[in-house]
């Protein structure tokens, strides 16, 4: 059975690769999405990877897909993507440059906050309330906010960290070293986090600039920044697929709000189910249902850290099937695809290379009707590509 894979880092990795012309041929690949991965990267580095992609397509006889109309039944199709919106910097012009280069999907953030939005590290830890239900936060609108508790309820420690300076709780203090970290907010909903590029107040209250003053009404959500909203809008206009993998829960819901408004589906190109194995990189059930409601897809990731504690081949096979059946149960049969992450992850004991795809598809056919396996293997992803990249 042919398949579509929404994410590989083969373009970035040097040395022996899991995704090659040969393994894609053996695996029966219909379309592979090659990511330009540039952690804290810039436009120049990304454009070099785009050139590498162009050469690879010529060398390996891949069909470069810039529009759904380019899809070929006779060759391996290849789509150019970007992982980490740093390439855009803070200028929409750069998004146009990437589009002109042929990029048709972009993962908005990687493992750092950037000008577009916040990373999964801002998502709640195991056992904590989902982002949309964190104290003081109301989702459903546009934003998740983390409102401070009343001054008198604060412990000595949190008082020290996030003192209110006017006594009326209209402003809060954020030590500089915490302002750009998304970590501390998770364990303590009494403090709020503002990525540095979202800090709108420049009112430093200590001469040493170690803290910044943020009036309450200037607080920003922890998801998309205002610039990030512009990026997402523009991607929709251009016909680039918006990818929320690696994003925070709040970023996910900000994109989902945009998707509902615009009617344009989005993807989580390489993310699994949080209910099966807890990791902030995986999606919780509410996210899976929302993604399905928006007509989007999530690509099953083969990173063993996201699948199960049992890293053996048998354990990973079991985990893959468990994630698949859970996602089908929660999100229905139209929301799941593959997002292997080959060459971006240590080799999985069960799924080593793209040549192993038939064994997974076979294992799926043992427990899932072939009609549904076909949807997961290629029909769902193809539907999104046709919906978004039809210019
Ligand atoms: Zn990734």
C-alpha cells in the first residue's frame, strides 16, 4: 500500500539515512515531506537547504510537489517544508521568499519560543490541568492566560518571584531569566510568562533591568504572538500548510481558532497521543478532537520517547498500534496520518527505515479495516494537501 509521510529530517542529517531513494522505493512511498530543520536558524541557512532539496529531487528523480496538481502516480513525490519558523525572523517578506522557493508547509516553532509563538515546553506537565483549564485561563476565545492569584495568597517564594509592585495586582514582576523560559509557568499558575519578543512594557522597575513591569491588560497569550497570527493568516492565503507540532497547547488552540474561522485545515505533522504516553510533544484528547473538527491530520511519530517506555521492537510495535487505535477512537478515521520523523530521531527498534513502512501497514491491517488503513496511510494527508496547496 502506498503511503504519505508528513515529516523527515533527511535533508538536514548527514551520513547514513533512513530515508533514501532506495528505502522510499522499497517502502512504497507516495509522498515524502522533507523538512529544512534550522534550530535557531535563519533564512540564509534555510535557503541553502532548499537548494539541497532541489538538487536531491533532480538526482533521485523525485517529483517536486508545489501544488496538488503536481502529484504523480509514477514517481516518489517530494514536498519541501520548514521546521521552525525562525527562518521567517520577524518579517512576513521572508515567508514570501520561502513560498517562492517552493516551501509548502511550515512547523511554526521548534523547541524554543520564537517570534511566531511558544513551544510545547509551555504545555502542562503530567497530572496538571490542560492549558485551557488552568486557573484563571479561559480558552474558547483567543487566548490562554495565566492570571496571578491574589497577593495575599502568595507564598514567600512566589512573592519573591513575582511581586506585585502596586499592591492592586494591576501589574506583576517577572525576573528576567524567567521571562523567556516557558518552564516555570507550568508548576505555578500564580505567575505568568511573556516571551521576550511579546513584552510590550519597557518599564523596568529596577535599575539593574533584571525585572520588567507588565500591566495586566498588556498580558499576551502563551500561544501565537501578534506576528505569529499574521504569519498563519498569510500561510493560509499563500497555500502553505500550518504545522503545530512542537507548539505549546495554547499555540495549538490559537491555530485551531484561526482554522475554524478560515475553514483551512492545519496539521500536527509529527505528534502522537498524550493519553497513550505522556509527553508535551504529544496531543491530548481535546486537541485530537479539535484537530479532527478542523479537518486536519496528525502524523504518527516513530520516536520511541513519544511512544512508550518499552523500547524493544515488540514494545514499539504494540505502542504504535495503541496510539493508532486511540487516535481513531478519539478523533475518528479522518484525522490520522504518518509523520515518521525519520532521520530526526534515534532509530526506532521496530521502524528503522522507510523500507519498514509495509510491516507497519501490515500490522495495522491485522486490527483495522483496510479501508481505514488506506486513509491513515495516504488518503487523509492527501486530502489536506489538496485542500491547502491547490494554487
Ligand atoms: Zn520535530
